[in-house]
C-alpha cells in the first residue's frame, strides 16, 4: 500500500493547520480533502473578527459552540481550515483572513490563484 502525502500550495508537504482548536474536515489538524469534503475545507487561515462576522452574516456561524459536532466556536487569532469558496467570497469583499501557505492544501489553486493567497500570507 502506497501512502500519498498531501501537498500545499507551495508544492511541499502539507503541514498541520491547528490542533487547538482541532481543525480540518476530518478533525485531524490538517486541511486534508477528498470527494467527501463537499465544502473543500482547504484554506488554513487565522481568524479575524471581521471575517468571523462576515461568515456568520453569510450563513456559516463559526463563533457559536456546537458540541454535537465537536466544535467549540472560533475566536480571532484561531487557525481554521476554511472552505475555499467562503475565503474567495471574503476576498471579494476585502475581508479575507490571513493564510498560512504551508498549511493550505494545493486543491485551493483550482479556485484561487497563488498570487491571491500570497497577498494574504502570514508566516
């Protein structure tokens, strides 16, 4: 059996995004994705108050705890694997949160350019 390592947008191994809070579609700390991940949770971003408010207004409340989904709610400064389309919507409104390129899955490049990500990158 061969293990395939996920790649980030820089073409290197995908690094973890966050273990506290535990993020990822599979709650494994990484922005892994596959066909079951309809939201394509591939953008590792640092939450800002502006983005959290934007997301809540647009129908995705990332602030309110939801223990039934093992979700404690997010705060500004938390890292989280975001859906690529939500990040792109926020980008269009000038509210895209900062991105960690080494922890952002290469699949995002199907919807967002590397230049757009780099313009919002943090170390």
